[in-house]
C-alpha cells in the first residue's frame, strides 16, 4: 500500500509517497480502507519532530480518516466489512489503509460526504473533551475561541451554539472575521487590528467570558486570564506561540480561575470511546438533521500532502484541509 513518509529534516518538502505493508487489525480493531484523511495541527508538529506518536501507534501521520471497513480484527463485532465510517486513529491516516479501535469509529452522518466526514473526528473529539468535559461549558455562558476560522475553531462555534452558549472568536483577517460571524460567532475580533481583551470587555459590559479555548499560548496566556470573569476556566489545547511565558498568578487567585489542558492522542481506548459515545449521542444527530455544518477549505491528492501542510502552516485556510487518498 501507499503511505506518506517524512524525511529526516522534517520539512514539508521532505514528504513523499512510499510503499509499505498493509497493516493488520489486532483484537478489537478494524482496518479501514482510507478514502480521505483530515490534516491537523498535530500532524504538522509530528512532522517537525515535536509530537511523537505514543507507544504502539503508527509513525505515519494522520489522526482522522473516512472510508470503508476492510477487515475486522478478532473480537471486533461493532462493524461489518464494507461499512462506511469516519474514525479517530492513533496514527497512520496518510495511507491507503490504517487501523483503529472499533470503538473509535463512527457512522457517516446523513447528508455528509466521505470528504466532509474525514474532518470530523480529531476536531470534534478535541472540542467536546475540552469544552464540555473539562471546561463544563453550559447554556447561557460565554466562550472565547482563539483561531476561530480553523477546523477546531469552527467546531467550537458550532458546539457552543448547539448547547446554547455564546461564542466569540479571534481571527487574523477581516475575511476570516466575516466568515466566522456568518458561521455563528456572536463576534469575531481581528487580533491584528484590535486588542481582544479590550474588545471582550466592551462586548460583555466589562464582565468577561466564562471560558477561553486557547491554542496559541505564549503571550496570550496572561491576556486570557484578563478576559475571564470570576470562576472562569482557561482550557489549553496547543501552543502556537510556545508553552513558556512569564505569568502573574495573582489574577487566577483573585478571580478563582481554573486552568486546564489536555491532548487527545495519549488518552486510553476507554477514554476515547466515552467521547465517541457522547458525540454519537449528542452531536451526530445534529449533523444528520442539518443543524450542524462542517467547512472543507480544500481537498488535496495524497501526492500533494506537502502543499496541504504548507497551506496550514501559512494559515491560508478557513475550515478543514483534507487529503484525498482514493476515489
């Protein structure tokens, strides 16, 4: 089978297609014939050597796919060969075939194509785990989402609206701001033109927000604290500006804030299965009914995986970047 290999320098240009043995599903696993694979920030980090796969996971890039079940491992009983699925995978998505636990796969929501569905799992597992499980976001609360036009950002807007919360976002251009407000954000703040803390204070009559979802880190951390109201929650999911910063904890004490964060990939099979079950119960019906949408920015052939990475690194996209592995 074909798969993407990354060269020693970790550059986008070093990515190339190589031939490799087709993987075999183990107990409780399924082999998926990959039609499309989502491209995510962790893929770029792994390519650069900054996000190594956990023990036992494929070293090949790719954390979410959509396609058909090609083979069942022993003890796997939830799916039938030929079923159309989208799945969170521990690695190996940039390939003709990949393996995942059968409890991490989901049916394709009614009305969505395989390409659209390929961009759901990593994004929605992450957003649900952080906004619902960790931040306990609830109806009537306000949430500030950094990177609002990314796949994560747009999913966070949708999830906030689904549960009755009010989403605000930061973005890097007027075009992205317009798109996010049309997509459901209550307000979109162009961080190149405005101070997001001052704007949030203005919008909320100086109260602040209940939750901040931060994928930036660095200099944003202290400002996130300033944007939060009393008993607010700061949730960290990535560090585009780095994980180290000078930080004054006094506002955390005075406001009784909670700071938390997580990654998805190292979670146990059971933890991921619980998130999957929540999505199937609470989110998938809203996709099938048309109440939720997904935004695909572009679909790139597997041979153009490097270009897909360059688009993401330059932040040219709005929504998900998808690789097409086969028709």
